[in-house]
C-alpha cells in the first residue's frame, strides 16, 4: 500500500510539472507577442540581449549627434540668411556711394541719399542683432547680449556710433568621426586678431557701420571728397563686401561638413535599425502558431492527466 501511494504521488507530481511547464511556455509566448519582442528579459538569451543593448546604445549616441547637428544646421541657415540680407543691403550702399559721387547730383539729391543711408544703417544694425531662440547669432559666446548697441543724436535721431558688445568666440559642433567644425560667424574680431569679424574686422581695418555713417554725413554736407579714389569710401565699401562674402564662404564650408555628417548618420542609423529589428523584433504570426500548438498540447495534457489521476485514485481506493 505504501509503495502504491508513493508511485501515485510521483505520477501526480510529474503531471503537474508538465502542466506547469506548458503554462510557462504559453506565458513566454504571450509576452513575446504582446511586446513584439523575441527577448523580453536578459535571461531569455544573454548573448542576443547584449547585442541588442549595444545596437540601442549606438542609436542613442547617433541621436545625440543628430540633435546637435540639427541645431547647428538651423543656426547656419539663419546666419546665412542674415549675411544674404547684409550683402544685399551693402550692394545698395555701394550704389548710393557711386551715385552720390556723381558730379551731376545736387545737394538736395544727396540729402535724400543720406536719409536712405540712415535707414540702411539701422537695418544693418538689426541684421547684426539677429537672434535665434533669444540668442544673438553674431555675439560670439555672449549670446544673451545684444551684439551691437548704438547711440543716436538727440536732435536728429540719426545713429552716431555702433559698438560691439559680444566677443570673437566661434561656436563648434562635434561630428560623428570625433572631429569638429566651426558653424558660427562673429560680428567682430575685437580682442582676437587670430579670428575674423564680419561687420567689423580690425585686421582688414573695416567697420561697416562707420563706413555708412561717414558716407551719410558727407552726403548730408554735399561733400563728395574722399568718396572715390585710392583709400576712398567706395574702396572701403568693397573691402566690407569682401568680408561679408568671405564670412558666407566659411559658413558654406561648415554647412557642407554638417550636411555630410547628417547624411552619414542617416545611413548608419538605417543599417543599425535593420540589425536591431532582426535581433529583437518578433515574428508575431509564427509566435501565434506556436502559442496555439502549446495551448493544444496543454489542453491535451490537462485532459489526459485528469483521467490518469482519476484512475489512479480509483485504484488506490
């Protein structure tokens, strides 16, 4: 009697163990289907889990690079648009200088030109004080400051002086290959002769604002001396124009590097996402078939196990 009871207990325990195993298989398959993941915990496949973790970390790092590159891209686009505006404004300044020096023009004509120059001067100051998200794009590292402040005549309201309040710091962005690229343009190189300024550059001796003020005042006084000729205002205007164009060329080079980096990141991310998908994405249709099979096995085992246990109990009685 004792041996029969032990045998029956062992049989019952074996049936329960098999049923429990089938339930665990169903639970794992259900987790895979609901999460659409092959691996729901590291213990499922430690090696594959490490590969997934490595791929995910690579994508996260690339996402950070992409975010920084996108910010630099917007910054360069705004800066480039501002320089376009400055160049267009400067072309008009040059036209007025040439026209104002024409001997056929009279004092009244030149006063009208001077008034237009005042408007162009104020517009150029606005360009120099362009901001992006509240940050001055031409102020160097002092992005919270207005790049250029100006003073006006109390009687006429005309601008008498423009002064740089930023610094010559140039912003840089790291690239995927561990390099870096400068993507900003400073309004002035004051205090740093190794750098270049766009509106004011002490190396080339230009000050776009002072040039306009000087030309404006000469035309107001119907004085055309010093506008043309060697070292004249028109020559200064040409030098300033070269500075704006040079700044735009430098910016264009930075934009090319940033665009290339973004393209490289896009291609790399596409490959990483494909690898990650192969490693972690579940074949839901296949898993559903497996789940149905496991459920059928479980139900069959449950039914047969119940009959066996019932017969065992009768034999025991």
